[in-house]
């Protein structure tokens, strides 16, 4: 098309109809005046300033296309409130444009004429003194075209209305008609005497709510996004469960020994008398007991070199601490109580069943006699009966040198003989149990002070308990090496799936961001609000998923503890592993949210709306 020379002045107010055949430049003219399109030659004069190639001096305007876009998840009233939060003014505008009966309707339910009237009402509420319209009646019937042109005529009394149209009816309402003809190389149009030029009026800042709240409402209205969000939560719950299953081997072993087997002691073997004061970091040791069966003398020296006389005292007897805070199974009772006095004994379930089948309570308060080293015959009152222990709980007693088919004497009975130099095996060996707050305390004590004991040739170890959990250490390594990478892969897949859903929704139903941009919300603020919403949603999902996975993990662990489904703690909590998983999830969501925003941004609200119109 040959260059067109165009010369026209627009007054401060009035209804200007820009008419001409398709392709003559009507929309291009509007876009130039609105600052949406640069021009190759010529100039625009406004406010005493000359603009070349691009006119960006006009801020206070509204632009209405043939396909008006709104916040479809808000009602008519709420759409107007998004422009100006003034109930009285909104009510008057609704009445003026014949929309009062439709104030609670949603834009998708409106007819073409009603949508155009809503667009005009929105323009009036914005306070703009200039309104551009591009084919506003193209898809309307005769009655609605008449109504729209009538409203434009009324609006032109207080502001400037420039309407690009090929509808001949516009000329009947327009104060001035600007005709463009693409076949003519030059044209000069001066439809009205020049009036005082209008000042730029910025869009009003009075809006209902914030951009963040609109993003939140948009999400609530998108059922596909809500469904994707639920699936994301399910996958995250599974990921956290896998992270607890595939914990670091060292932490999994510690959790297994501490929680499932309740181990909280170390065994110390020496050839000399030791007191708690002789040990490093003794303030961490909650109890220090000599092991009777691992220390008691076996009897006098043999006279003939072949056999010795039988000792007068019991060689095998099982002692346990009387402190409930130290002995981890003090509450595992079937009847009676834990130790309340010195000369007392606790019965195992098997022992009680053997002595008094079906009536264990009858044994509470009865007396058992024992002949103990250094104490002679001692009468021991039965304080209570332990409940039947499962296989894992029996390991606790085994590690103490006790067997669950017997009875257990209060350690206070032999405590005075700790200092007896003759209270040891023939080779001078003594055995002690060192009790700690939990397994981790004992494990850390052994790591920190191992060198101290090795220098003195003292053996400090977990003894029986170590063979229980240690046998599964290689399995823990395999679980960690296989499942942790799988959980990371699942996180990335979940984030990709969620982001793809968001992108698809933005492509087909993301016009609301362009509408908000059109209403005056800066692109940067919208991007910030959108990312903030995605991060908040992700954080809420992570918290819910963590809570749900914790409930599932704890429930299974409790079942496993009593039923012994597997001989180790299946789900273990490692704050470092879980924190890393949460960090990876949130970081992935953040990057994905920025990526999703590129689908609709980096362009003007006008280009987004026109591209969506073309797509539809």
C-alpha cells in the first residue's frame, strides 16, 4: 500500500468516528494514538510536545476492542469494583448502562451487547477522558448497535471518544467522521475546529482488592488447576514417605536401635575396678551398673587341679535398673507396678505363665528367695509382671545380659558390691552397663571417647544390640542409593506436570492477567503476585503433604513396633534430608512459575488479548 498522508486534530471532547474499508488503517491509527504501535513517518503533537516514531504521552485512556475481556471469575459488580471501589458510583453506573439486573452475573453468561455495555461502564468508572474503540459493534445485532452508539454519544459529552468502525450507523451519532481510503496517496482531514488540548489523566488507583487476590480467585475458579493441585499433593506425600524410607544409613540405624529396639546402653568390660568418676563425660551417663552374671566369681580355687567346689551363691541372676527414666520398658507391665523398693523383683510374662498360668496378678506381692554373692539369702518381693514382649523388645533384655523367660532383680540389691575387688571373674574381668538418655547419646559417647577406652584396653561396645541393627546396614545403603534419586525424579516430574497444567490454563484462560494489566496493574507487579501465589500454594501443599506423610509414617511405625512386620524402623525422620527435599521442591516451583509467566508476558496487554482472540 502506498504511503498515506494523514492530518487530523481531535478536540478535548466529542464523538469521532474513524471509518473506511477493511485494511485502510483504522485500527493502526488507534494503536498509534494509544501508544501501542510505532509509526514509520510523521509526527504526533500533544501537550505542546512533538512525538516522532512513537507516541507515548497519553496515559489516561481506555481501549475497547470488538471482543471485550473481563475477569470471568468475578461477577459484573466485582469487575467494576476492580476498577474503582466506590459502591455508590458503581450502583449509578450499573443503572446508567442498564446492567443493574445483571450485577451478580458472570461475564461469560452475558450477551455480546451486555458485554460491550459492561466494557463502557468500566471505562466510565476508570475516569479516563479518552476512549478508543475498535469495531465495538461488529458482532452485535441492530438493537444492540443502536444502544451502544447511543451510550457512546452520551459519553462524548464529557470526554473524547474515537471509534474505528465500518458500521455506517456510527455516522448518525458521531460529531465528526474521519474517513480513510487506502487507495489515495494523500488525505487531509480536519473535521472540527481545534479546541484546547486535553491534559493526560492517569488511570485511577482506587481498586477493590489486590492483584494477588485476583490470582487466588482465578485459581479457585479453574477446576483443572485444583485437580492438578490435589495430584501434586498426593505425589509430594509419596515423595516425603520415600525420603523417610530411603533415609541416610547412619540415621536409619540410629532410629532403628533407638525407637524399635529402645537400646540406650553400652557394655564396658575391664580387668580392674571402675567407678563412674573414672569415665570421661560422666555427666552424660544416666546410670552405671555392674553386670552380675558377667562379673560374679565362680567359686573357690580347685584343690586337685581338676575341679572346684560349687559356689555357695547364685552364678546367674538378672538385674535391671530401678529408675523408670533409664529402663526403657518400665511401663511395659501386665499387672502390678515397676520397682517401688530395694528388695523387689519383676517377673517376665513367660515366668509368670509357667508358675501361675492365666492368673499372673496372684503373683504380685509374693516372695522369691535368692542366694546372691556377698548378700546371702535374700527375700525378694514380686512388684509386678511384664507383659509379653515381642521379638524386638526381647533384644533390649538380651543386651542387658538378661533373658525374658526369667525374673529381674532390682539392681539396688547388689549395688554395694560394686567396690568389692573380689567381685570379678578369675581373670579379673568385670562387666558394666552404661545407661544413657537414648541410643544416639550412647552412640555419640562411643564415637567421642573411643580412644580413651582403647588406650586403657577397656572394651566399650553395643554388644548384642549392635548385631541386630548392624545386620541391616547394607540394606539401608541400598535403599538410600536407589530411592532417594527416585524421589528427586518424582519431584521434578510433579513440578513439570503442575507447571504444564498452569501453562495450558494460562494459554487458554490467562486473559485475566492481561485484563489486570489493562486495569493498571504493572506487569512486574503481576509477575510478582503470580509467583508469590504459586510459592504460597506450593508451601501450603508441602506443609500438608509433610503432615500427611508424617501421620502415615508414624502409624506404620507404631503398627510395626507391635506386630514386627519388618525388623527395622521403616520410616525414619531426618530433618536434613526432608529440608533438602522441601528446598528442591520450592526452588523447582519458583523456576517453573517464572517460566509459566513467559507464556503471557513480555508483551503488551493488547498483544496478549489479540493473540488469545486469534487462538480462540
